[in-house]
C-alpha cells in the first residue's frame, strides 16, 4: 500500500519519460492514482476532490525536470500542494492574552484530551529548560505557572486521571469536589487561576460525540463562561472519513482555534489531518507521539504530507534534481549577464523563475555579494498577474524575435500584441524594460562586484513586476 | 426482555441513523426512479467510500450492482436494499456471539486494542452481561500503566457488581494476569475478563508484552486465554486493517468489538475486515452506559448503514 503510489504513477506515466511537459491527459491519469492514495490514507472524499481540483492546474503544462521521471515530478507537485493545504508553516499556541489565559480541550471520547492536557501543561511549566523548547515556538519559551482542571464528570475516574498526571508532571490541578458540574468546576478554576496568579488554565473536558446536542451545548456553555484563548480539538490520527463531520461540528458548535493530532507515533497515514484542516481552516498546532508526558511535538506540514503520500524519498530526490538544475540555470544566466547577452528568452526564464520562487533568489544566490540585493528583492511585492502577462507577451514572439529584440518593429509588435491579447504599448513597455535591464547589467559589470549588490537592489526599472 | 430489546434497538438505530443520514440523503438524492447509469454508479461508490468501506470494497459492491441492474429503472429503495443485502451477506458469517464454555473455570477473556478504543468500558459492560446471565465473573486490571486505569476499572467493577483484581501502578502486567487467574480459579469463577493497556500495533515492545501475558497465563492453564477480543473504535479508518493484522499475529484474535457506533462514524471498515480476515464480530458498543453493549447483527448493521428501516 505504502509505496503503491510511486509504482502506479510509474506505470501510468512511464511512457512519458523524457518527453517534456505534462499534458492534461497525463496529469488526469496520474491524479486518478493520487486520488486512490489519498483515500487509502483516510483523507475524506470531499477533501480529496478539493485537493485534486487544486493541484490539477499546477501540474498541467509543468516541465518535467531533467533526471526525474514524470511520475516523480507529479509526486513532487502533489506533495507541495499538500504541504500548502496543510498550512505551509508550523503554527504555535497563542497564549498572548491577559493571564490567566484559558486553553479549552475538546474532542471525541478517547481521542487523547486528558493526556494532551497534561503534556501541554508540562511543557509550559518547563519553559526554557524543556528540551527543544525553542522548537515549540515562542509560547513555550517562558516558564509558565499552569493550573489544570478536569470538567469530566462522565468517565469513571477521569478527574483522578488528570490529578495523577498532574502529580507526575509537577503541575497543579484544581482540587476535586465530588458531584460538582462542569460549569461549576469552570468557575472555580477561573477563580483559583486568578487568585493563585496562574499564567495558564488548562480545561480538560469529557469526550463527547459531535452529534450529542446536549453535551455539545454543555461545552459551548463552558466556553462562554471561560472565554478561552485557545480551544483545541484533540483528534486521533487513525480517524477515517468521519474526521470531516467531527471537525466541522466541533468548529461550528464550539469554535476551534487549533487541532492537536494524537497517536502520530502509530502507523496510520494520517489523512485526517488534511480533512480537518481543510474543513475548519484551523491549523494543526501540536502532535502527540506517545503516551509519555514529554511525547508532544510541533506539527510540521511537510512531514505529515510525506507520510500521507508515503514517499518522502521521491520528494527529496526531485528537490535535489530541481536544485541542481536551478543552479545550472542560474550559472548560465550569470554568465550571460556578465557578457551582456541577456535576451528576451532569458527574461522569459527569469520571469518563470520569479513566479516559481517568488523572487530572484536563484540567480542572486549565484552572484557575488548578492545577499543585500536579495533582501531588497524579497521586500518587493511580486504581482503574479503582471508576470504572467509579460510571460504571455514573450511567448507570442518567435524564437528569432526573442533572441534579437532589435528586429521587433511596428508590424511585429501588432502581431505579438494580438497573440498575447495585449496592447502595443505593453509590448513597448516590456521591450524598454528589457533594454534597461541589459544596460544596467553592462554597467554592473563595469562597476564590478561592489557595485553589483547596490545596483541589483534597484535593478528592476519602474513598472517591472516587483 | 422484548422491551429492553426494543430500546437498545432504538438506540442503535438512533446512532446509526444519524451516522447514515448523509449516506441516505446521498442515495435518495440520486434516485427517483431513474436509469442506473455509470455516473450514478460513480456517485454511489463515493457514498460507500465516505462510510469507510474502502476503495476496493466500495468498487466491488458497485460493480456487483452494475452487473445486475445496469440500465434498468431503479428506485432508491431498491438500490439501498441491494447494497444492504450485499453487505449483510459479507457480514453474516462474522456475526457471532462470544461463547463462554463451561469446561473452563474460568473462561479467560483477554481484551486488547489500541489506546482509547474502549477496552475498559467494554469490559465493564460485558461483566454486567455475564452477571445477568448468572455467571460468576472476575476482572483483572491488566493496565498497570495508564494513569487511573485501575481506578477507572474498579468503578466499572462496582457498577457491575464484580470483584476487580489489581496491583499497584507500574506492576508487571503478565504477573498480574497470572495471579488473577490463580485467584479466579480458587474462587471458582466462570469468567475472568482481563483488561490490558492500550498499545499501538507498531510498537513491537508493547506487542511483545501481550505475548508474554499469554505465555505466563499458560503456565497455569495451557488453553488460556479462551477468547481474545480486539476492541476497535468505529471512527477508525483504513488503519483498522493494520490493527487486525498485527494484533492477530501476536495473540490470535478470535473476536472483534466495535465501540462508539452511537456516533457519526459509520464503522464501514468492518465490511472490509469481514471480507479479508473473517474474524467474528461479537459485540458493538453504542454508548458510555453499562447497558450499551449489543450483539452484532449483520442484517441490521447493513440496513442501518444504508439508512433503511429494519423489519421488526
Ligand atoms: N501512543 C499514543 N497514545 C496516546 C497519545 N495520546 C494519548 N494516548 C493514549 O490514548 C489513551 C486515551 O487517552 P486520554 O487522554 O485518556 O483520552 P481522552 O480524550 O481524555 O479520553 P476521554 O476523556 O475518555 O474522552 C490513553 O491510553 C493515552 O495514554 C499519543 O499521542 N500516542
Ligand atoms: N459514545 C461511546 N463512547 C464510548 C463507547 N465505548 C467507550 N467509550 C468511551 O471512550 C472513552 C475511552 O474508553 P476506555 O474504555 O477508557 O478505552 P480504553 O481502550 O480502555 O483506553 P486505554 O486503556 O486508555 O487504551 C471513554 O470516554 C468511554 O466512555 C461507546 O460505545 N460509545
Ligand atoms: Mg479524558
Ligand atoms: Mg483502558
């Protein structure tokens, strides 16, 4: 099952080897296999559909880079899209409100709420002493005074469980008052939190079914009373298709600010992560990787993406191949810049690169003293549409025209404009920009390395996509 | 008795009907007596996939329907009925009771599963059922790891009116099972239910510990355990395959219990498991109360899964 996707993609796309760009038919064939792989990984069907719709346009027309197969190329595109849908970057707990900050833990029965409550509290209490506390982001860097309270009056010995965990972890728990109801416990916890000068109050709740109206109303009432800064939905990484229903219901009825995925130490593919993230739009903030108190980690979208697809090796292979080629490409361009032979073909390459990488880093990295320039470029806001438009203009030129922009006169301009659906003025503007770039490059070459950085920083003439 | 049967059935249906509302709506929306074409079949397949049946089983069921009814005029009732029949057929052979044999004194039931699946709760419910059948029951608190696991089980023991044999937290689980078996024998118990700590099937160390529990008990009774139940959570997706596969290898699973079927999860993976492993399903959990344990009825499960009324 696990290495199924790469093999299947190989079968489907093998014949395409070395033929260049991915056609629509090839992509569709590949995406049928991707759909299966995602379903096998327990990504919920509506989310699978959304995913496929999102990745298709990214894949169609993509050049297959040298030394990788089309199947591998698709895996890489799919992986990157998956990372994006999973939230791109790791996100952390928000504990910035006026203390005591309330964290409310909710979820289905047995998902891991009580254990996770204690894990988070322990981590917060440790502060900077905690191993790799920095890896958890700022919210874990300071030592916090934490109070835990269990509002679980349903499960036998639930409050006892949290109390024992508190003792093991060295975290305070609210004393248990028999027969007190969740709202009463909440109020007492808030009071004790203020009185005792706590930074954070962790409220553990009883497991409940999303379709249990009464219990959902109960936890909504707790939320209203406690006004939590974070409401974390704790969910099992082994969850199947139902993940969408559960996540949606908890988000609608209680309002979720983040998700904790537990049992990531198991061998489930964890498609539920994508399902829940997609239907709630809420980030996955932490993952549970064991039963012990310190088995809590930050969520890394790329790792889960690799796991859902089950082929990290291919992703890194394509990344390495892409890096080599970008490097070669950048070297080639750098040489051209030095010789002042930067034609429209090169500009096209550069525009594509720009769009792909959100900057000129590829080229810059290769040029001496380019770091400052790079920083300047990063600040510049790229207008994707404008870049695409300029690409379209260059693409409607003939090869000869791109190599010798000087031959582009009135009639050619008209033809190019018509082909790109643009105005002749836009063609003029582009040609002028290119001419200025070439001029600047020549000057840069004369100035030598020192001047380069300065000039590159404002190399893009006004009107050029930034 | 019949009153009680009705009430549990209503509860099961309530749970299942909520869980199948979407399936039902899906299919009802699809059919108002119209031709069964490829597009409709594709949509049906999706409905099944969303119930966790898995791509392979869903595909096969739909293929079956295609063969028999393609291009015919069909109503939603017919289509749902046909699916339910096919599913019931797959499930029928695995719908079995947990048979307690009187030769063994006690009949040892080892309960295993991943974390939080519902082992301890299921033991509490089973203990109650056995007591109601007039058996002498004892429980062993084999989860010596999880915080308050013993306390939790003791409360279940009180509720069921059954003694719980426990040791301090951190004690050796195999040693405890051994002593519990000794005590149960000495007291002439009919059934000994052994709770174990939750463990993920990919943790070899913990799985090895299960094998050890079995080995040690066999020093007293070479035929123990007489039943080994794997408890599955109905929300589980395709990982259930790996759970059954690995646990079965380690401790010869001879029965499944599916819990939390009162929720919105469909537990459809059971259909795939029945096909692949043919392990009996001996009970289902439909709530957190002590009486919320039911026998597994293939036809009812299948029809409820497809959102159909079950003939009384
Ligand atoms: N392997 C593993 N086990 C976990 C993890 N998180 C929790 N558990 C285990 O899962 C089981 C259930 O955890 P609890 O914290 O009691 O779950 P809960 O959500 O509080 O359960 P209820 O209060 O009954 O709804 C326990 O056996 C925990 O040790 C994890 O990340 N990995
Ligand atoms: N709604 C519902 N909840 C259930 C059912 N069975 C168990 N639960 C709940 O699920 C949670 C976990 O149940 P436990 O019996 O503690 O699970 P376990 O497998 O013993 O957990 P560990 O020992 O931590 O691995 C508790 O909150 C139970 O009340 C069921 O059939 N329906
Ligand atoms: Mg709990
Ligand atoms: Mg237990």
